[in-house]
């Protein structure tokens, strides 16, 4: 089996998962009970499936009654109608991966691929009827959800993300529509976006940012980078606002009507431990696990870079992961970056998105012994410097502590360490002491102003 790691990695990892408990969901799970500290626990597989689905459903946005102003099209070119050819449907069927799991329709992917030539004419007729009428069969709007653990305690449903399994026939239709739309849409997408696009990748994004950082380091300058994360990004896309942005990209008439129906009245259910939960409505978001979902999300966040007006602040995106960075030569540069950060937050609120304050970080890159330390604020909370997160992990490795066993404060006490924010303050105070008493050759009068006070309370009482 070990020899197949390189020749057939999928076989090796399938065997690994069956022999370890690393990916298994506990028989009993629990979910948070609002502000109450008590948790709701499951006692059987059916309750476990329902708890997962209730949690995944709870993150969706409630439909807003607000009337939004229509956004004018960005281009004179528009896509108002799509009529598919048999060859397009046949090519989409032939491109299916036979090893992929099937969805709620229980039609095996291999069957569709092997019968591509025979069923292509019928599916072409069915797809064109759907596009012309602006309706998608209700059965194709149902998704099976498989929970995937992402962090923390495995018995908490909040620590899982949903992985959707959709009807394969519906995904074939999506592939055909995607092929028709992508060239029209991609040329209007921001150059700062590197996610889910042909010819772009996270490597390209990283290189573009590193190039700016490297030039600043060569000139002895500091670069501050704000790492931003949108909370539940794909699940909190407002459908009404998304349709407005589709119209802004030139999607209109029959195609826009089809997308409106595609996003509405969707359902999901969770499959876990052989049990199936009750179906619940999908109130917001783009369908995860779909072909069109990533493209729709890129359209939704496309104007994020335009919320930054300062030429000295740059923005780089990979889907929802956003970097805002700027050269910092003085505190005024840091204040400017913080102002643009607030503009990005205002943009997010206007489109009903929220940044996850816990996951947003700031990283200062410089060769200076005493970098410019600035505070960047999100929702009245200062961003944590990423250097602190490095110490978080390092302390866990040093004392061989598993995640969740000891808090960060307990690990610092065990190792007799200070948080790095305190450590920097101590070093600043030590340097000030040395400067005041002549241990370093610094003219303190240029840096510190001394104020003479009148009699103190203590001096008055001693008389």
C-alpha cells in the first residue's frame, strides 16, 4: 500500500482514512444554544443529522425588505439568451469524472459519461427548455450536505463546514452555461482577483505581493499587510444584490430570469452516519459544490478593490481572502491604511457581508530594529499582529500540547514568556531608560517632552 502513495495517491488516502479516526464524526454532537451556555446534544444519528443542518441553515441571511437601487450595466455587450448545441452538452458529459460521488438524484456519474452520445440530444432539449422558460426543476435544487471538520472540538457542529453534493445532470447544465458566460465575464473582473480564473492562481497573487514587499525591503522601507477574511463568505451572498450585479455585468432578460429561479427555493439536507436530515431552505449564498457558484461569488465581490481610493494602498484577492497593504514610512501612512480599511468595511456592510474579526490579522515586514507599530481596528477591536500567532503555535510545539489542551496564557506561564505585544513595550521602556540616563547616545529632548507638575497629593499630605 505504501508503494501506491505516488502511483495512486487516492487509493492510499482512502485506506488511511478507513484505518484512522481523524475524519470520523462522533456519534454524539452538540450545538450552541444561542447566548445560553448550555448546548443541545444529539442522542442518535437522525438527531445528529438534524443538528448539523439546523446549524448550517442558521448562517444564512434573512431576506431583506429593503429596495436596492439598480446598478447600470458596465458594458454595452449583454447576454440575453443562451441556446445550447448538442456538441456542447456531449462535451460536458464526456468531461465528467466517473469517480465523483453522485447527488440526490442517485444517477451515477459513470453512467452519464458512458451514455453521453445517446442522452445528449434529450438533455440538450431539456436544458434549452429550462433556459427559455427561466425555470429549473425543483429536484435539481436539492443538495446533499456532508459535514467536513475544519478546527477545534469534533463534537461541536460549529467546527464543521458543509460540502455539497448536487445532482450531476444539473451540474452538466451549469458547465454548459459557465462555458458560455466565462469569457464575457472574465474580461470585466478586477485585475486584483486571482481566484477561480483560468491563467491565475494563488501563486500569481503571492508573487505580485512579494514583489512589492521585496522592493520595499531593498529600500529599507516597512510594509504593513492586512489579512482580511469574510465570515461565511459563500453562504451570506444576498440573492437580490447578486442579481443586480449580474445585470451590471450584462446578464439580462431570459438568462437573468433563469439565474433568479436558479438561486430561489433551493433546499439542503445533511447525510451523516447513514441518516438523512429534514430538508431546510437555502436563504442566501451561492451553491457550494456547483460549477457556477465560484463565478457568481467573484461577480459579487468584484468591486471590493474599488472601495480603496488611495493610490498608496494596494488590494489583492484570492476569492474572498483579501490583502490590503501599503508602504509605511510614518504614522500618517498607517492612518491612511486604516482609513482605507474602514472604507473596505463600509463596502462589506453595504453588500451585507461581514469580516471575521478573529481571523483578520496584520503583518509588518521590515528590517528595522524598531518598526512603526500602528493599530488597525475592525468593529472597535484592534487586529492581532501575525507575529503573535506564530508564538501561539510555537508555544504549543515546545511543550507538546495538543490544540485545546492548554490556553495561550497557560502556555506562556509554563514557559515564563510574555506576549509579544508586552515584550515590545518592555523593550521600548528599557530603551527609554537607557536614553534618559545616558547609556545610549540619543538626544532625548528631540523625542520626549517633559512636563513639570505642581505639588502632588502625597507631597501635600506630608507637610
